[in-house]
């Protein structure tokens, strides 16, 4: 799977309602001539990249088929601007950079041109105004409906001259992969209500598939039933088409309520109990799920929650990938000596200290001290993909040779992308780590 982006035409649903600005005009397009066409709408295309939720495209819709024959759309033919607003802050307005443009028959990424009602503009993900989210203790999302304007400023062909009408304003947002998840709510006997998202693979009759359960971090807590799959790649990494081609699986992503670190969210016993009920109910009502292949992954607060769940309920799960968290050392040693876990943590983590009492590093040291074979590994989280994959493959190979069910990876100080706590970025983009999980 590519680390920089996970583009795909999957996950596109009907546009959200919104306000459309005065329509721009472009000209017709038929190879045998054509009428003048109007640009009638635009749809933002957003995706969850390793760096987070970003707007990486815009689909401009015309009121007829645009067919340029062998002609191509110049990236300079459109000007795109965005205004991002958030409570209590001045709006941020600026231009977005078009890096690729082509006609298409659907408002999604294909990378190749075909006649259709849309001109798809791929946008530079490194633009300063590319992010669709921001952080205020918790991850918040900009209201992107109506935030983007696009104007055609050059001829597409001699038959498609530019117009100077008012720009088109986007009326909707499409979220690659995220929109493929069903949204639902579960009323648990523990008394809590659990919002969750559920991804279903393309199942073949008679076959059974794994279930991946994801526990998000503290920042993605809330009640929007969105942040836990859009805040980072903990969930969509498993729904990505390339991953599904290798490892088709169901993905279950509950969302924890907001609360104080250490006592709210996944730290709450009743919320964890609700998650366990949800997992069991999901398995029971989906006969295509293999109950012998239920995998758990958690990052930060979600890793705390995972370490709290596993000692008493490891029989429900098959293996786990845990990122930058902590738990009860004694409980882990007593119950998880034979349970497969790959944990990853930055040496300079400023949020969950690497060597603090109860850290996953300390847990693995305790497991090793108790006589459980443990495999240690280290690589830079900012190294090229091939380097990280090779290092992970070496760790996996050494673990298998030693009969070790426990692998620990350290990201050295200063080598974690974005900031020191973000160990999840090099984790969920690493095919070898995910392949190891599914091999258990």
C-alpha cells in the first residue's frame, strides 16, 4: 500500500446538500461539435492520508458530457480557492494547487481521462490549506460544504473557451473509503450507547473473513461517529482497496465518548464492556466473520483500552497491534504470555512516555523477564518505505525463528512523522506489520 496516499474511486456516495454559487461556463465538447455547457456544481473529494484528513480533489460537474477526444486538460485551466472557517478564529482563505486534471464520468479519482460530465482536479496534498481537520484537544473537522470555489480560466480546447462568470461553489463532500462504512449505534447491556462504523468486504458466498476491531485515540473521541475513521488511518488502512485485495476483512470501529484522560473514553470500564458486547453481537449477526480471526488494534488511548481488555478477554481476539500506549504490567505477564502482540512506540514520545511505568515497552520487558520470547526491533519512522518494510520483515523473521509471539518496535528520537506521539503513521502504512497481524 502506498504511504503517501490511498486514492481510489471507492467510497463515493451522493453529494451532501448545499448552496451552489452562480454557475461558471465552459464550452462543449463533442468531437463532432457541440453546444455550450454550463458548470453547474462542484464536489470536494477528501481522503484520510497518513498525515490526516485532507482535501485532495475537486470534481467540477457540467450539464452535459465533456468529450475532449485526444485533448488533455491543462492544470492551469482552473483556479481553485478555499475558505476554511472555525469557531473563534479568523477564516483562512487561499489558493489550492491543481496537480492533475482530466474528464471523467464520475466524481472520483481514476488518473485517466474518459468522456463524462465531470472534470476532476487532483489537488496538492502538501498545500497549507489542504487539511480538512484541526485539533483543539479533540479532532475537529471544517465544514467543507460551500468552502471551495473553482473557476475555469483557460480554454480546454479550441471548442471549449474559458468564461469569466462567477465561480462555482461546491455543494457537497465525498470521502474516499470513509463513505464505504455503514454508520450505526449499539445499545449495550452495560448501559452505554456505542456509536460505531462498520466496513464490509466484498464477500464470496460460503467464505469467512477476519474482523479487525479498532480503538481510536483520545483526540477522536466524541459523538460525531466520524472522527474515529477520519482522524487518522487506524481504520481506513484496513479498508483500503490494496489491503482488501491482500487481506479482505470486516472492520469495526466504535467511537468512545469524550472524557478526561485517565478516566474517560476507553479508560471507562462500562465503555469497554459496551465494546465487548458490540464485538460479540457483530460476530453473531455476521456469519461471514471468522470468530477465530478477530484482530484488535489501538493507538494511544486505544492502546490503553486494548491492554485493559486483553488480559480478561484475550480468548475473544486472535492477535493485536498496539501503538504508543500503556497498561498493567502484572496483568499482561499473567495472561498474555502466549498472545501475539506487536507494539510500536517512539522513544521520545511526549504524550505517553516510552519508559514510564506501565508503558508497552515496560510490559514487553516484563514479558521477557518472565521467560516469554520477545523480539526487539528499531527503525526510523521517517525512513523510505522500502527501508521500513525491510526492517519489519527482519523483525518478523527473527520472531518466527525464535518462536516469539511478541515483537516490539522502537522509533528512535526525532524519527516520527509530524510529532513525537504519532507512531501510528509509520505503523498503519507498513504492509509487513499488517501482514503479520493477518498471519496469526
